C-alpha cells in the first residue's frame, strides 16, 4: 500500500515534469499530467478499497437494501471521474469545458439518485396517509 508521502512525491514529480515539458512540448505535458492523474487515482482507489468493503459490510448489517450501497458507490465513481475530467480540462486551459464536465457530473448524480428520491417521496406519502412505510 502506498502512503500519502509517496503519492505527494509522485504528484510533485509529475508537476515538475509537466512544467518542463510545457515550454517545448505542451501536448506531452498534458499527457504526463493526465497519466499521473489516472495513476494516482488508481493508487488512491486501491487504498480506499478496504474502506469501501467496510461500508458495504455496515450497510449489510443495517439491513439496508443493496440498492442504497450501489447508489453510494456509483456516486463516488461519478465524482472521481468528473473531478479527473474537470482537472484535465483545466490543465489544458479549457475552463469552459471543465465547467461543462462538472455540470454533467452533477446531472449524472441527480439521475443516479432519482430512485432514492422516489422512495423517500413514497415513504412520505405513506406516512402522511397513515399507512406506514417499509
């Protein structure tokens, strides 16, 4: 397992290399930054995997439907991918595209959470009508 010091060193090294390359080969500088970002994201996900397993176990112990945990994990993935895309666009100097990537991520989260909102609404209606909930 890689520690935060190693990740930080890798980030600084990749940034230094990208700055040097940006002077003569800007397209390669962006490729270095993107590759480093993907690599670091993979390393972080490997570190977080045990935490995700623990969360899955806790959701199981709480007798919550698997659907809730699945939405949570999908939302985490959407957030990570959106952040990576946005940062890559910002590195390329395309702040307008970065904003569009962030907007798309927010919309994806809303779509992903819609079934949960529907269940909450159904529960609220059943409580108001006095029929109880499941």
